C-alpha cells in the first residue's frame, strides 16, 4: 500500500516535469496531457513491452492513468506556480527516479532476466519516459546533451538492485539502499553541478 | 466485409496524409513509403503491442500492408494532384479517425481493459500513426502544436465506445454513434476553425 | 557459432556508427552509449516486440549487450581514429546490413509470417536501429533524406530470404545469396553513388 502511494507520487512528479516541458514549448492541452502521461508512465510501458508483460500494469490500472493525467492537468492550470518551484520538483524527481529504477530492475529480474539486462531495464524504467517526452517535444533528450548526471545514477541503483536479486537477497532488503544510491547521487549531482564525461574533441 | 473495406480505405487515406508530409519534407521514395506505412498502420501496431496481440493483425495481413504501401506509391507519383485536393483528404481522414478510434477502443475492451485504458488505446489507434509520422519527419506532432481539434474528438468517440461496451451494449450498436461523434466533431472543427485550449502564458 | 560471431561483429559495427553520430552531435557519454546500443540492437528489438518474442534475444543475452556497449565505449575513446576510417566502417556496415536483414526475415518467417510481412520485418531489423538512432539524435533519419541506397537493398535481400523460406528452401541455402544481394548492392551503391528516386517537384 505504501509502495503504491509512493509509486503514484513518482508518476505524478514525472508527469509534472513532462507537462512543464510541453507548456514551455507552447503546446496545447493535448500536448501537455500526452507529454505528462508518457513522461509518467512511458518508462514502465517500455519495460513491460520489452519483457512481454502486456498490457502493462500502468496502463491497465486506472489509478496510474489518473495520477499521470492529473499531473498533466495540474500543470496545465498551475504551471506558473509549478515553474517557480521547479527546484523542488527536481528533488522529488530524484526520489521518483530511484524508486522507478529499482522497481523496474527488480521486476525484470523477477521475470527471469540476468543482472545486466535487468539493470538496463531498470534504467529504461527510470529514464525512458523522459526520453520519449523529449523526442515528442522535438528536442534531443536532455539526458544525452547537457552532461547532467541522471542516467548514470539511474543505472547504478538498478545494477545494485539486480545484483542483490541475483545473490538471493530479499527484494525488500536490497530496494532501499539501491534507491537511496540513485536518489542520493542524483541529488548530490544537482547540488554540486556534477556532469557526465563528454568525448574529447 | 464492409468493415474490412472501410478499414482498408481508412488505412489508405492515412497513408496518403503520411506520404504528403514526406513529399513536402523532400524525402526520397523510402521516406515516402515508410511514412505512409507508419501513418496508416502505426496506431494499430502501437495498440496491439501494448495489449499483447502480436504480431499485430495489420502486420500479418497483407491486405493492410498493400493498402498502406499503395497509398504511399500513389502519393509518390500523384502528389501534385493529391496536394490540390487536400481538403477532400482531410474530410476522409476525419472518417478514418472515427473508424480507427472506435475499432481500437472496442478491441482493447474485448481484451479485458477497463473503459479508461480502452478509451486511451482507442485514441492511440487513431492518432498514433500521425504522431510517429511527425516524429520521423523531424517535427513536433501537429496535434500537439497547432491547437487543431483532433485528439479531443478522437478520445470522445473512443470513450463512448468503451463505455458502451462496459454497459453491455452490442459493439455494432455503439460503434456507429461513437464513430459519428468523432468524425462529426472533427469535421465541424475543420469547418469552424475550432481549436484546443492552450496554457495561459 | 560462426553465425553468433558474425552477428556480434555486426552489432559492434552498427554500434560504432551510432556512437559516431552521438560524438558528432556533441552528446555526452550517456548519449554515446545509448545511441550505440539502440543502433546495434534496436532493429532486432523492434522485430521481436512486433512478432511477440519477448524478452528479445538480444536483450536477454549479455553477449549482445556487451558487443553493443563495447562498440559505444570504443567509439567514446577512439572516435578520432574511427572517424578517419569511416569508409571502412561503411563497408563492414553493408555486411552487417545483409546479415541482419536476412536473419530478421527468416526469424519472422519461422514465426509464421507470410513473405510480405516477413520481408518488411527483415528490413526493419536492418534499418530500425539506425532510424531510432537518428530520431534520438534529433535529425530526420538519413535513409529517408539523402537519397542514399540503403533501405532498398535491405528490403531486396529480405524479400529473397522470405520468398525462399516460403518455397521450402533450406534457410542455410537461401541466406547466403540473399545477404550477398543486400551487401553487394549496398556496396555498389556506395561506390557508384547510386541514389533512390525522389518525388518530382
């Protein structure tokens, strides 16, 4: 139950980030709601389609849809206020990232995938929605371009979760430290301005 | 049989709209045929992959492929004439939209999805092909940007169809009014210049 | 065993082409590795998701992931050298294209698809990774725009393989000539500067 509430909060925060991108690109209400929904749920849909769990849980379950679409509607109406507290949104986003990556990696591992593919699918769960958001908004995904540390903390927590599962640890035992690794590293990166390496030119 | 013919006509009209985008973007024949095919069939493929009906019917059945590729070839050769009658193409496109949305929502409902996800998948069936077309053509999907009323009539008809199914009505009974709602609203929107709301700035 | 090694080489070459696009677009290491991976493996993932073989073999099997990510890391570190030998990369890419198309078409045919859809899925296997790469890099897929002959040789070899399978020929018998058709035509097109037809304007 607690996990469901956390998950729905994560979906809403991701959806708000998607809606804000749409508002800034001057899209209409359809754009805001579609970008909010795919940002909130798209990563999980990608993972579920790739592991063959269809229809995806977050498409069948109306609560997930309402959390995502609700995040979009809130953004449509209250975007000036949300834009002003974007740093707060980014903090919650970091927690959502940790939650999604670990839940995604564990779900993939439970479906029989080895640690390396499970870790990749955990990362896909965490970053996939934002990548689809950026493609639909007509820009190169920001996690590829700005050097911001986002995907690397995501894959780190996913890898810890997938490895813990492989070693036979209880999912509940491994989930918290793995999610904390992702969220903590991401928060430190925001605070300290850490960036990902770029190719030498 | 009538339904199949209507469906194939809808695919061809969508394919022509995809081909015209490709021609205007000065793509080569590969671009024209690929954009025509994904515009005509991509929405149904997305829906089928999400509900786990694989391979999608419109990929297995050669008649759908021929309708889509044929629409692309016709556009490649006769695009000046087709471009001149684009308003006629848009009228047929509205009927295709109604048909696709309702058929998509009913198919999702028949596979056990609740009304909300079924309505969303109906909309995905109707608009998904055009969204993929625009992403591949390097532009933000027009249904997000121009404020044109396209997705809202699509989701309205899908919701009527999904709700009717949930209430136990015969699919044949609910399909016609639901498709008429989508197509009629869309045609009125074209005629009257109705637009979707945009976020206040 | 030989087939596996050839397949992994093809994945690595495709991954290098994806990594080079990322480097030229000044993406960071995340962009380089993601583009390398989707270019190397994305076509096969698309095919497997569409025919319902999930999780895709090239996601479950760590050797494919290592070949793709390894190609990306090599590009990240040694891109100046790789950029200088890009014509050599293009030659290997033509062989990879032939291999992927034929393997993809035969896999689709073995899963019961008719020759036309199987040929299309063979082409998707060969060109899908590059199309995803270009969309993620923010450009219209080059195979649609430059008039370069890439997709047409791809679909030709795929069609030969799918037709041969339909006629009951041994996969091993049909694979080599079909792959040679794709690779040879592609190499001749590079050498002679052949291009695909464009719509008259």
